[in-house]
C-alpha cells in the first residue's frame, strides 16, 4: 500500500523489495483511500496525522512501477503486476466488462451492465433470505451506459 501517512519513498522501496524477495507470482499495489467514518479519517481531520501530498503519492506509484517491472513483473492493470502467465483472470475479466456473480454478505456482482453489492450485515442478510426478501440484500452501485463501457474497454486497451 502506498500513500500511508508518514510513509517515505525509502520505506515504500524497502517494503517492495521485501515483497519481491518472497517471489510472488502476482502483486497488487493500492493507494490509500481515506474512508469516511474511520479512525484514520478522524486522525487526519484532527491533524494527528497528515495525508501525503498527491504529487509525492504519484511519485511513489511510478517508483513502485519501475521497481516491479525491473524485477520482471508485468504491469497489466492499474494496481496489478504479475509474472508472465499469472495475470488475475478476475481482474482482467472485470476490466474487459465480463459478467461475474458474488454470493453472500458483502459480495459484489456485475450483471447486465449493472454493478451491485450485497449488504454487509450477515445477520440481516440471512434474515432477508429466510423471509424471502432477497431484493433487500442488493445495493445497486452503478448502471453503466454503453459509452461508459466503451470508455473503460478503450482505457484498458491503451
């Protein structure tokens, strides 16, 4: 993960090299996303911690990309790197707009140009199933238009 408060380029580089030394076939690297209502958001708002400058975070991303590619990892998707033949089928399918179904509390799906998730609370999820109210478990995240799909496929192929 990059963009963590107080993280330096040297700290990130050390972490990346430690991961590389484990010789994984696939590596995902994500920038911190500050979620509303979390302890971290509270600490940032109260100035107990400072979020990294966007320019520094981008510099860290490009450094990460260079290090991983030099180590033989192929950058095949915005947050994912893999050795030859080890791309994540699920990640690739998502970027190519292929449908998938998720089952259970918090699961995500993409069907008929619609992204949705199931509710997070497992007890409520089970209660809805027992009551035959399956529709109460679904939260629509996005209904894509044809233009949205074309743009995403084009961006992924560029």
